[in-house]
């Protein structure tokens, strides 16, 4: 069994090495976009980026893989000026929340403001931070870079005459374009106009693969999938179906581009891996 695991790890490292080599042989993402009439004029803004100094980034990336930590960060950002542990303990136990707060203090993202009262107060050392959105985009780009050796940029703005050129994440996969829309809000806060805007950008850019990602473990079939189905009926006669791949992973049954709906259930990395595998097999 140990031999099998080591062989799998070896094959994964070889795939990453070959993908890096192939990436060096193909044009950069900016050139591929330029060929399609898209020019980047802004990317990766840092105004609301909530990450620590460089020496802590690797550990922070690992922490962000935890769904409970990402939910905790949303609450921390919501109460950023002054808050107690109780105010940010909605999604974890008190013990775990205190560990997360100690971690933020350790990496310099938060500080203890007042320890003289019954409850210790905390505040963010960086701010104001409007939302978790930019940090989520950064994290997803890091996943593509670190786990799949995919060139990725986030927070991309491109000037387009008809369609808004705001793309949360763009990547280059072996010379093809990947586009991902990221949502940090729960499904109940997503509306039809956002689905329509996603499709507008998809059919303007025409990437080989597009993903609509929601950072939630809630069911996608209740609201998000029906909104996709409504949008497809609006755009097409005899519209493509939205089919479940497995659990909370869905794909639009269209030849091109390949469109997927995914969330954070079980593992973001595993879900992306399954979607990429489906894309390459098709």
C-alpha cells in the first residue's frame, strides 16, 4: 500500500512538472487573451486583500483550505474594528475560534485591543476591508498555481464595449483559457442578474472551460442550478441541460464552452480536480 501511494505521488509530481514545461512552451495568458481581442488593464488589486506578510503566506494558504476558517474570516471582517470571540463564533466551537484568533494575532492580521474586561476585544491591524471577496479570489488563484501548475491571475479588468470586463479569475491550461467566477456569499444572496452577467462574460470571452464557484457547502440544486436553467432557457431554444456530475458538482451539457457549477463541499481542491478531469476527458 505504501508503494502504491508513493507511486501516485510520483505520478502527480510528474504531471505537475510536465504541465510547467508545457506552460513555458505556450504563450503567456496575456498573449492568448490579446489574440481574442482582450487586453488586461488592471489585475490583482490589493485594497481589500486580507493576507499576512510573505513569510506567513504558506501557512495562511493551508489555513484557508478549512471551510470553518474561511467562514470565521468573513465574520472577523464584518466586525473588523472591535469584536469579542463570541461575535465570531457562529461557525466553530469556542475553542477553535480562540485558536483562529490566536493565529491571526501571531501572523499580524489582528491584535488584542483590550484585555482588562471580562471579554478580550480584538481588532484588525489592516483595514478597512470591505469584504472577503478579493481574498477568496487570491486563494483560488493560489490553488490553481500550487496544486495544478496552472498560470492564474485574479481580479482582472478588461475594457470591453458591450460586456463588463470584470473576471474574478483567469487561467491558462495547456494553451486554453479557464475562467472562474467566485462567490463568497451564500446562495440566498445570489440573484439572477449575477448568473446572467456570468454567461455574458463567458460568451464574450469564449474560454475553453468556465467554472461558477460558490464558497459554500449548501445544496446547489435548491437555487443556483434552477437559476442556471432559467438563464439557459432565456438564451437557447432547446437549451442544454444542467446535469449533476456527483454530489454538488454540475455541468452544462453543451459542447463548447464547457461550463461547470461547483462549491466547497468536501474539498475545493478535489472538486476542481474532478472538474478538470471531466474537461480533459471530454
